[in-house]
């Protein structure tokens, strides 16, 4: 016989149902959170107690997850013997300290939760107290605040039950006064209205703070989370239509990973992502990142990207979300090759990969990928599994995009394990800012374009009469084909040279999985011009004859052959810096040619790149209009 429910028990049950209903109503119908929402108990960010058990099972049965897990624990052990962080600025940034704080606190908190060894919690508490004691987190460069707020929020939330009340009070107050409140000051929060990684990073960090300390100021926290949900759509729109991230490979890791941290936190607490992941192109962006990786294991590092590959925890989120382990093909290879696992958000890989296996992952079948949007890119390869495969990356876009270079029309090319055509990528910001360079003004005659690595003379594209590309010029792909024997993409570069050329069409093709063709079809304006075709290379350059260059590197060779209607002058250019602020570029040079073109004339120039033996036949290329099209 069931015991009757007492009146006070009935009242409690009814009140609980009403509260839950109101919370669901507030979040569900209105797609907004209000201060009445009943937050789950700590820990509430990213990893539940049940997920802890799943992660430990993965570590037990999956060698690659064990590899990641051990890397986190080993780094947490190293932190135990380090001095606590201090507020040390580098130029205008505290960012290095914020990033190290996020890494230390995230790793230590993870190590404690998965091992229950109190040494990790005790060490994390020291870091929490140290950075809470900073006079501020440098709100004038708000990325510093965003990352620091996320760091403290994870530590506060994950270690909540094991921290003394006094420590909780100090950390919660620091999150409020040094993170949350500055984010409401218009002097510091212009990132709310911009479309780049700042928006993603800062909104994620502040929202972590709002969720972790929700009970301390529910109305303010709810307001900030709602603000972030609306604001972060701005950078998320940049992924449309195909997932190409406008800021390139390096900033994909930054902006996208923090964006996913934010969505993951929302899903964990509110059981929905407020339709963020359905933003056009967003769920396609993992394919962009995978295809950006060349056979050498290095990325196409256009714009402000570094030359080296990243281990990207965010790929685990996409693989899980889409139930597509193939997204982790590159990740699996990185683990097989014992890539150092240093990403400060590495524990997220364990969380997002909890329901995945890293064994027997196969690559996708498609060897051609194209993404339109603000900074379009086309990527072609002869194989996913052959380390000697031929790979081509080709970009369009505009120098005016966030972190953009004057690299419109640029390409890279790998074959036989060598990157014959390369991109320098970014120069360290502080190395320029410390010399008084205004790096962030991107107007046509700004100092940014006097930096060697940033202008078109140091990229694999065209320059006309030694002038810069037009900053506001924009190039889109006008056709493409994934035909296995003639993959190609064609871009209209005319707007980049509008004051010199009437028309500039560049097509890049991978022929028979081996030979790369770069074809330019030019219509000159009303004055004669000198066209420069250039390609940055790490190879030794030897001009063989009036239309052939031999590139030699590590006992391998690649041949650059020119087919042009006009006489060309084969040339090389130095990459040595000529200013005190330009970075050195050892072991590189620029190969190419110049050609003088008459006013109002039309010119077609085809360049063939072939790694291996000198081609026996004379190459010629068809008009771009006749190229295979999708």
C-alpha cells in the first residue's frame, strides 16, 4: 500500500513542478534565460559526474584517449613545481598570462576530477587566488579578460565542493569585478559588435563567468548570457555558406574553439544551443579545417596564420555533433605521430570525444574542397593517404578581411613531400608593435602594407607596376570542378588591380593528380604595364632557360615552366628584410618572371609546376572558359 502524500509534501512537489516549468518556459519559448532559471549544482560547466565515468572508460579501452589523458596529467604534474603566475605585460597585452592561467587551471581541475588527488586542487587554488589578486585583467585588450574569466570560471565551478568558502568568495568577486563588470563598460566591449574571433572568445569567457557564478547575481548573469547568444551570431555568420573561416587556419583554432566552448556550456546547462549550431556553414567548417591540412602535416597558412599544425580539440565536438568520426582523420594521424599535445583547451577533447572511438578512422573520399564567403579558398589533393601526394591550396577574397594579407590569388603547392610554393604567414605582432608599427590600420596606404610578409610582393600572386593590391578589392570564385583528372578553381581578381587591368582571371588546376597549372588571363588597361608573377619557395632556384626554372630541395626537384604569348624575363627576388622591423626569412627566395604588356592588350600566361623529372613535352593550356566545370 502506497503511503498518502502529506499536504506539505504536495505543496513542495507542486512548487518544484511550477519552478521547473517556469525555467523551461523562460528558456524554451522565448529563447532567452531569465533570473528565475534554476541552475544545476556545481560542477555545471562542460563535464558532469556521469561524463567523468565515461572518460575514464575511454582511457581504459582506447589508447589514443589514454595518450591525451596522460598528456594532461603530465602537464598538470609539471605545473606543481612552477611559481604561481604574476601580472606581467608584454607590450599592451596580458594575454600570455591569461592563456597560461587557462591552461594551468583547466588541466589541474581536470586532473583533480579524474584522479581525485588533492594535490591538483590545492595547486589550482593557488593559481585562482594569485590571478584573483591582480589589480585587473587588462580590459583595454579584452581578449586577456575573456580567457582569464574562462580560466577562473572553470576552476571555481569544477573545484567548488573542494574549495574553502573564503576562496570561493574571492574568486567569485574577481570574476564579477575583473571579468563581468568590465564587459558591460562601452569603453571595453566593442567586441560585441564585430565579426571576428574577439567576439567569440570574449563572449565565451564572460558567459562562463555568468554561468559559474549565476547565483551571485542571477539577473546580471542572465542578461549577459542572452547578450552573448545574440552577439556571437555575428562572427558565426562568417562561416556561411560552406564553412571557410575568413581569418584562416590559425584563427580557426582560436575563434571556433571558443565558440564551441560557449555552445557546449549552453547545451550542458540549458539542454539546447539556442539554434547557434544551425547557423549556415557552421557545421561544415570542420571539413574546411581538415582539407586545409597538406600531406606534410602542415596547413595552408594564409593570412595571419603560423606555419605549423595545431591539435584542435574542437574537431572532437564536430565529430560528435555530426556523428562523423572521419572528421578526426587528421587528428588520428597527429596522435599516431606523437604530436606534442599543448593546446590549453586540451581537456575539451576528452569531454567532446567521450562517446567516440579514435580507432580505425578512415578519411573522406572527396579530394577537392571549395568554400565561398568573405575569404574563399579551394583545396585539391591527389591522395589523403600518400605522404608524397600533390596538394594545392588557392585563395581568393580580400585584403580587407580580419587578419587579411594582400594574398588574393595566392596558392601553395606540395608534392613529393616538399612544399615547393609556400606562404610566410604572420609575423609576431609584438615584434612589429614594439617598433612603432601601426599593424591594425588596413587602409590602402597604411603601415600594415609596408610589412614585407603582408603585401603582395611576398605572396604567390601577381603584382602590377610594383603597386599594392587594392585593399577593398574582392575576388570570388566564378567556376570550379572536382573532376579527378582536372580539379580546378577559377577566381576573378580584377578588382584587386582595377586601376591597372581591365580584367584578371586566375585559374588553378591539378592535372592527372600530379601537375599543377596556374593560368592567368589578363586584359590590360589604357597604359602599358609590367606584370610580375612571383612564388615564394624554400628551394634553391636555378633559371635553366627563357621559360624554365629548376627548384631543388632535399635531393628532390620541381620544374616551373612558363607558356606565354609575350616574351617573359625569368627572375628571382631576395626575401632578406630591408627594414629594422621585418622578420628574417632564412632559407627562402622568390622565383618567377616579369613581362611587359601593352595597353589594351590581352595576355594568357600558363605556369606549370611538376615535381620529379623535367617534362619532356611542351605544355599548353586551354582557355579558362573551356575548363571543366561543376
